C-alpha cells in the first residue's frame, strides 16, 4: 500500500502538470474571444475521459486484473508524448534545466503542502476517528493554519520568484475569482464522488449501475462547457454567464435533496442534468476571466493559481462532505443499534461499507441529503463572488487579437 501511495502521488504530479499546462498553452496561442471555444473542447475531453476511465477500470478489475487499470496508461501516455513532441510548437525561454530548477522555490512548496495535509487530516478524522474537540484534531488545525500564515510571510519576504505572486491580489477580481473557483471545485468533485454513493445506498444499485448514474451529470458539464464557450466567443458577457451558471447550479443541487427511493428516472436524470449544466457554464468561464483580468506576463501565473484553487477546493470539498455525511449518519446508526444490539457492529461498519446493509436506506438518504444541503451555501458563496466580476470584453481579430496571441512567456 505504501508503494501504491507513492506511485499514485508521482502520477498525480505528472497529471497535474499536464492539466495545468494544457490550459496555459490554450491561453498562449488563442485570443481571448475564441478561448472559450477551445476550453469548452478541453472540458469535453476531460469529461469523456473521466466518465470512461472508471467504467474501463471497473471492467478490468472485474474481468481481468486490477493491474490493467495502470497498464492501460502506458500506451495512452506514449501516444500523447509522441504527439506532443511532433506537433506541439510553442516558444520557450532559453534556459537550461538547471537554471529553471533554481528558480523554483521548493521550501514554500513544502510548507504549503504540509499545511494543507494537516488541515485535511483534521477534517477527515474529526467526528469519526477523533472527536472534534480532541487534542489531535485541534492541534492539526492550529498547526495547519499557522503553517499557511508562515507560507504567506515567506512568499512575501524571501524568494525572488515566489510561488504565489501577491501582486495578483491588487486586482480585486482575482480574490473573488479564486473564491468562485474554489466553491465550484468543492461542489463538482463532491457531486462526482457522492452521486454513485447516493444511488448505491438509497436505490440499492450495484456498483456498475450506480456508476451509470454519473454520466448524465458529467455529460451535461461537457455539453454546457462547450456551448457556453461558443456563446462567449460570440457575445462576450462573461460575468453574466458565470452568474447564471452559479444560479442554475444552486437550483440543480437543491433539487437533488428532493430525491427519494421512490423518485422516478425522469427526476433522477433531470436534476443531475440541471446541476451539471450550471457547473459546466462556470468551469471554462472562470479560466477565461482569470486570463483576461491580468497582464499577459501574469496570465500563466493566474491560470495555474486558478487550477490550484479549483483542485484544492475539490479536495477540501470531499473532506467536508465526508465529515458531514459521517457525523449525520453515525448518530442515526447508533440509535438503530441501541434498539437492535445484535446488529450494532454491522450497522456501524456499514458507515464505510454500504454493501453490509440495505434495510435502513432512509437513514442514509437523510444523511446524504445533508451532504447536498452543505453544497448549496458553497454555491451561494460562489454566486456572490461572481457578482464582483467586471465585464471583460474579449478581443477579436486585429491588433488586439494578435497581441493576445503573443505567448505570455515572451512578454
């Protein structure tokens, strides 16, 4: 397991670089008006891959061997690497690898990662492994947030090229944008994780059938992102589209709290489509706004910062959702176990293994509804943050459009 964790961590490092650099390259080679179209295609590819991947992986695990879940990445990675080497032509700064490595401030990275890990451990253990007021959880939170403060101080006073360029925050749009992106990431990843669990626990679906309920949500994200990119390229109005996306996502996520074991397929699919529609509108637009709100020299920095906050939002969103679910479900299972002591151990074990018990679907329904309810104020915060955005008129062809095509690294 330790080796698996290390190897998956290394895979994550590479995957994060691929995802972020793809968005940065799109920003470098397109003008602001047409950028939404390409980011919509990027989201479409991401959703297709994230939908097909779990299904293919599950088939490998059931029919062949789980090792093929990793083997399959080797030919895919090889094709991608060869394609990039042959066809990707972008200007780069003329520095040696050693000179580039010296510009990376590793101490700041370690401090930031350490602080986030401590906070995540506190959120994951609180109310489950340890009480929220236990010394372990309190200490993790205090040290985690203290390290975050140290990270900010270090970034201000020590490195010549900080990881976090604080001059970005001179523009009031950037803090609001990061809040909106973080909230969207928290909700999107939480729904991707908990939708299959909801249908497995509440509707007694098998693992495969529970996974089949996820594509309507993901496909609506992809289609919405693609269409929104086309609309933005034609009419602009990025702020209006972003605010509308958050409003639709609030309504769709709120409707998910109405799902019951007796809910029909129309309600199930319709609510998921509406939630995905709103999330899909938000994702490409926040990236375009982040790139259009800063000087070309800072475009790559603002893009990577946005992708970072979106991913961290997803991580923290899952930790918060899991804590809400566990703390809502535990007292209900304890109450049932007190009335039926012979099943108490099985009931408590079912908190982490849904296949152990189905009879108390109502307990799980109420607990999972608490998860969806928790996501609604997060989207509301994102909605309020998006109201701060100012309208950024996308550049088209001509002198301004050509300037936008100029790589930011060379400005």
